[in-house]
C-alpha cells in the first residue's frame, strides 16, 4: 500500500496512533502467535532471560539488563528494534520525530496550524528509530535532555520562547527506542534528570517548564561490578524502571560452543583447507568455563564469552601460521597451539594474584584442567592404557608446533595401540588426535612430559 505524504492522506488511510511500547507489544504478540524466534542468535536464554524480557514488553515496562561483561546485554537491546513497525509516519520538518496525530512541540503544532491537512509527512524505517549512548562521566543534561540554543537567541528569539530550545538525545528519539549502556557510570545528578522522563514525562530546561509527553521506550544496561567500582544507579531511578533482568553466562559447554562458532571471525584462505576438530573447539569452551570457576580469577569482573571467541580465533590463527611456515595446505589446530592463546586469554580476565609471572602459571593450569576434562569425557583410561604401556620400554615421542604432519604418521606406527584410537582420515587431523591422546595421558599422570624450546617430549 502506498504511504501517505500528507496529514490528510494519513487520516484518510485510517492510521491509528500507538505508543512505542504498545507497538512493540503488539508485534511481540504477533511473533509469539506465529512461533517466530524473538531473539535470533541469542543462545542460552530460552528459559531464563527471554521469558522475562517477553513479560516486561507485554507489560509495557522500561527495562534494565543487569549482568557481567560479555553476556549479550547490548545485543539483546539492539535486537528489540525488530519489534518496531517496519515504517512509521512522522511530521516532516520538525526538530524531533513527531506523531502527526499527536504533536508535542510548539514547532510541530505551529506547522499543523499553518498547513492543516497539507502538512507534509515522511516515514522512518525501524532502524532509524533506535539510538544508544554509552554513559560516561562527562555527559551533561544538555546531551540527554536539551539546552537553550545560543544560535537561535542570536537569530532574534527570546529566552522565554520554547522555539529557542535544542533538544537532547532522548527527545530526539521520540517514537523510538533509547538505550543507555553502563548506566551506573552516569553521574548521579544526570540520573536525577531522567526521573521525570521515565515517569511524568515533564522536561525542564533552563527555566522552561515544557510539558513534553515524549514517547520513548527507555532501556539500560549495567554491570553489578560498577556499583562499587565506578558508581551506582540511584534508587529513585531504579524504581522507575519496570523490570530489572539478570543476564548470565552460558550454563552448558554446548551453548558456549554455539556462540563461539557463531561469532568467531576465522581466517579463511582459498589455498588452505581448514578443519577444526570438535575436541579442540570443546577445549576452548571448557577453558572459559574453568576460568569462571577458578579462585585465581576475579569472578566479580566475570569471564566474558569473548574469551572463548578470542581464544578460538588465536588458536586457528596459529594453525595457519604453522601451515604457512611448514608449507602445508591443510590447517588443523592441535594441542600445541594452545600454548599461544595466553595473550588473548589474559586480556579477557582479571587475575586475583598480583605476583610476577603468576598469570602464566594460572593460565597453564586452567588450560591443562580444561584439556583433561575434555579428554576424560571422550576417552576411558583403560581403553588407552595400551598406549601408555608402550612407553615403559624407554619410548620417547617428540611433538610440537613446528613438527611436520608426515612425522606424526611415523609416530602412529611407532606406538602400539595408537592406530586403534585414531578415527581421523587425513594426516593433519590425525596429528591433532595424536597430540590430544598423548596430552590426555600426561594430564592423567600416565606419561611424563618435558618441554624445551617449544617442543614437547613424552616418555614413561
């Protein structure tokens, strides 16, 4: 259907005004009735966060998402744009988006009084009706609410004239969604300025008592750690948000892996074949889960899902580096690549220990614990005992980041029982399995391991 271009055409089309929250609620109900996914790509919240958000939207409540870093708070907030209508009409030529049937500023009212049904209309796409602001200590009331515009005063208007006002971010998102990220970082005096916006919609700028019934769906995100480290949400403001919803990290390894595969920016090169064994992906996810339980990691700060993503990307990058250096066309990450994820891992966590060199020791312990956990889920020790027994006669096996794939074929032939446990069908994937089996035996105290200059030697 053709979109109206004037106020008269809009009225003739039967257009009905709805608030933003009513619009989101009705579109949410439509999605639920059709069985459509509400938040595509959001993993692990189906029985916790998503039902709570759904209830808040059905109740037309403003929302605070409270949780540690890397829990998809910002992604959820941005995805709420999908609940807006694809297009919405506003008056053309006003400073802020105005509902043609319910104008709120003097400029819009004057425009309709002058042009009547010929008042021009334009249409906003749903993506244009969303804005977010990262809360920082230097934000002012003028940024959020508005201020007297000195240029308009210079043009000859009086201070008492409402048309001298320059509106801030929130009024400019009239008929839309506005999100404040890291709300506790917002100075308390600025938070006070939001009180009436959330309740009475009464805006006061430099003595101008302007009654603006702003139609905005206001969202916020916050990290519990911020309450003590940098600031807090004042109680009256917190009280005006209808729902405070706690987010959380993925509860299961499978969910962590799904997010990891969805978000990782993995290098792809046309002349190289990349294969990531499932057990290597599982180890990366397990490292993050172990870190979230480690007493050596600051749990109040949290361990973001970004740790899994960055570690995975680094592991794959190192496998590519090895393939490039050794002139091999097949790229397969293996256990020796885990030695190179320390920079990406340590940049994503806060350590409790402050002594020199402790970070590397803690990182190695977490990687080893995760590798052992994955190995024990996939192998029974009595099934691999034959491999361990083969080392009792003085067998030594050397592996490492710089060892060629062809050398692993000789290792498989050299160790009795090894070929029975190998299920991969290419040289590079078999090399990854060899390293996984040897490392698992070492971590279960069935083999010794000595590391010198990046090469590991396994022995009885």
